[in-house]
C-alpha cells in the first residue's frame, strides 16, 4: 500500500470550509476580496489560468458566488503583485513574462531559495528533518505520475525548507516570486529528463541541509534553480 502524501499547509494557504459548491468562496475571518484574490492567485500558480489568459470579471464573480466588486478589487491586488495586467477597457489578463525577464527572475529565485536552504541547514528541527525526508520520498513516488503531480510534490519539499529557514519574511518573499514564475517553472518540469535531474538535485540539497553544511546547501539549491548551459537553451527554444 503506497504511503499517502505528506501533508503541509503553507502560511499563505486559504483555509476553506466546504458547505456549498466546490468553487464557492468561504468566509473564515477574511474579506471576500482577499478570498477571491487568494483563490485566483492559487489558480495562476497552478497553471489553471495561464499567462495571457483574459480574466472575465462577470464569469469569475458567478463562479465564486460573489458580486463583481470584490473580483475587481482582487484584480487590483493581483496587479500590485505583478500577476495580472489591467488593460483599461479591455479588462484584466494574467501577466505574461518575456524570456529575458524570466531568466533574471529565475536567477533571483535561486538566490532566495539558496538563502532559505542556507538558513535551514543551521536551524532545521528534528521534526522538520523527518518531514523533509518524507517529502523527498513522496517526490520520488510521484516521478511516474506525470509532471503536474510531480510539481506539486516538489512544492511540498521546497515549502518545508522555507519553514525550516525560520525567517518568515524571507519565506514570504520567496513564495511571492515563486508564484510569479510558477507557470513557467511548470514548463521546466516538462522538459525531457528534468524529473530525474530534480530528484538528484533535491538529494544534494537535502544531504547538505541534514549535514548542517550551510554553504553547500546554498550552492546546491542555487544550482537547482538555475537554468544553465543546454537547459537554458532548451528552455528558450520551448518558450519561444
């Protein structure tokens, strides 16, 4: 019997209580605007709303069971986070990122995640060690389940490292940038051989963290997030 996925809920996850349709917006101590914002942010990060997709204000309001006002305000919040573009009378659309800007964002992402790994190597708790090992085992189990399932397992591994850094501000900034490039990171996961490379690179990151080697952890994580050599050329070719 296959072991169930390790459970981890990131700090910015929406806590929901299902009492109606699956897409209904819950109201648990948060405003409708924030609920819509969080749901749309999650859909963008999951690739359900891909770059360039026009966002229909009325359709989203009907789908979430709210008026158009919180949807409009959520669009403004997403635009402030650079996840959505507001196009005046043309409405809103999920932001597309040019390839050169995207490469720069991956470079910064590597440094942020590298710092998370560096701090985690110094601060990780025994309980977090166990969860990190379980997350990596689950990642390997998902290698044959397809890129989307593998990507979600990959997210859990990284989330535990964010938490183990014991730096809430750093973790929050890392998540924000991760959400901006999430749709494109999914594309990287679909590149030939990338799943096998990810498993190997995670093992290097995990070994450095569990060995409390902060410098090696930073270096391994930065390399894991970097697009270098043939990987970069393949990514550009697929992107264009």
